[in-house]
C-alpha cells in the first residue's frame, strides 16, 4: 500500500493467487480520502519466499473496472522510491519463483506494460519461467546473481546465469494442485548453492530456518537436499559409478524426471547397481527414486542389499514418473550398501532417475499406536462408517494388526509435533487380496495429498515422502481400502523426519 516504511515480506509459500504474489503501490496524488497515498514507500524487503504459479489472466473476480494482474510482483504504477531514504528501492532477494508453461505472467511487471519509471533491486532470486513474459524494464535497477531457467524472452535482467536449477521436484503444471514448497529445494548438485551475492542484514535464516552462509545460495533455500548417491541423476551422461546388472541398460536423454538424463533399462534381466559408502552403522536411511515403465502392468524395482540386513526392494508399475521408496537400517558394523534399479521381465524398457539416499535423522515414531499393539485402534479414527478390527491374524510383527473392510474402509490419525517446511517419510506394511489395492497416505500437511498403493495378498512395505507447509505442524495419515471384495490389512505405521 502507500507510505509504508521498512516493511519485510518473508517466509511465505504462495500458490496460484489471482492477484499475484505481491503488489507494491506507488504514490498517488488524487486519492484525498487516503492521506498517505501521496507518500512513496521505502525500505521494502521481499525475501525467502516461494511463489508457485501466482497470477492468471482471468478478469478481476470482483469487478471488471480494474485491469487484471499478470505479474508475480506487481508495480501497478511508478515504482515506490522515496527520495532521501537510506533504503529507497524495493529490495527483492533470495526468492524462488515458478511459472508454468504457457502463462502470460510477468515475473516483475506493471499493469501498464513492460516499462515503468523508478528502480528496484533483484538479487539472488531463482526463477523457473516456462511462460511467455519476463521482467520490467527500468533505468537504474540493480540485478545480481539471479539464476534463471526456461525459455528466454529477451528482457532477462543482467547479472544472471542460465542453468537448470536441479530442484527436488516434482514441479507442478498448470493443471495440478500444489506440489508443496519442498519441491523447490535444490538438489545437492544444484548450481544455485553457494552462488549468491552477500547481502547485509539478510535476516540470518532461509525459508525453512537454515542459517545463511557467508556466501549465500540463490533462491529461498540455503541448503540442498543431502544424498549419498553419486550420479543419482545420471546427468553426467555416463553410468559411472553405477555398474551393469544384466545387459542393455544405458543413460538416455530421451526422457528425464529432472535435469537432462535418466537411466533406461533393457526389457528384461536388466539394470544397474551402485555401492554407496559413508553410511553410519545401525542407522536408518531412505532410498528413493523416480521410476516408470514403458509397458502397462510391467514392473521395475529399486532395492538395497549388502547393508547388514535382509535385501529389500519396492516395485512400481507406473507408466508416468512416480516416486518409489525403500527404508532400511544398516547393520551394527556396516558402512556401505548396494542399491539397484532393475527390470526383471517384460517387453518394454524401464526408467530410473534422481536416485537418492538420505538419513532418517530421528527415527522416533510420531504415530501413536502405529503397530496396534494396544489391542485397540485408539487413537485412530474410522475413515468411513465401515467397521475395521484390530486382530492377531492381521499382524505383520508383534501381536496385532489392523484389518479393514472390503471397500471404503480404513483408519486415519492426525499427528502433531511436526516442524514446518520439513520433509518426513510415512512408512508401513500393507496387504490386500490378490489383484486389489490398499493405500498408505498422508493429507492436510500443507501440500498435496500423497499415497502409496500396494497390491497383493502378502505383506509388502509402502512409503510416502512429504514436506510440511511453512506453517504446518500437523498432518493426517491413513490406511485405506477403496474398492474390492476382500479385506485388507496394515501394520507398523510410522512417521519420521528425513534429510
């Protein structure tokens, strides 16, 4: 608004707001009913925010008398620069901005076009722009150490680098619900890390509370995700240090979940494996990868062996990129493990990308009575009016497990004590009857609902990775059987932080 002094807008996650992420009003002399309208703002700081597909090109939903907004950061009139102020220019730094394909959205702009009197500062911002607009042209603005990605529109600010930011993903499309702010955290290989310019009085903490280093990163996140897997993205263009397991696997650029390359297996008895070192004995880790298969109903597995425990793996039949996860705990003396991506049978290829191992930092379970060992379902509540039962015959371990009804049946629990902007893994063991599915899932965490469905009559592991919203300290986890003619079962449900 008008006449604001030393305002700081920080630590926000904004998604698909019709009015954009932020509007800064200029001074306007013809609004006598607003005494401060003739006074420019100063000292405005915009930092450590994540903007996901803000603005659209629809008319104002209240009245058509006003021009619609097409800007993530909107200067609807002259940029507010208060003469004589020690901080006259709006200072926009260390934000992450995402615009999906085809949007007519300006990253920074004005309703009157692509030029505007006045100046602003735009530094250390990470912008993924697949739209067709760009940036406000001004005289005297300061641009430094921004990382830009997507089609170039010809008016990008100077002082920028044009590289893939290598974000955790998955990045959303215009048709999707929110993917959560955690998708915009850089991976460990991201060129955004440690590539910013030092800024005085920077608040000291990033979007999720990490301390800002002497040489800051670009974007809202100071730190990348920590994976122990070398070349897990295959973006080096080579397999090394992966080794062939069977024949026919290669690195391909024809499809990738993130970055430029992925692993393509052969049709059958084909895959790769990688010996991961630097593990800590008696420690829990999460192996994850994005996978897909070319032919419907064929399977691709990721797994881990030689870590001091029983070989364990998880199979996927998805024909679009889907997250697959395996939780494992190293033996008392083990510091290495062998991980793999492997396709056993079929007539089509399989694909793996962004293979990662991260430590589960605090294995204390946040789910109450996740093993149903009290002999009751308390504090779990029914997901529908269909009854469930806690019974010995449904146990995966211990004395009891939960048996669902045949359809529209399950339980859920709201867990508390979560940290905002933090990544967790929900794990459990599930089974159904042959050919029917039962799901483990999480919702109301400040991000899109996510679940992992298991098919089969024997207990199998399931895992769901989720990141809480910037203000969320709770989430609802569930075990649910939607359709079918036979009962399902779940046991040993747990939620733990990772990273």
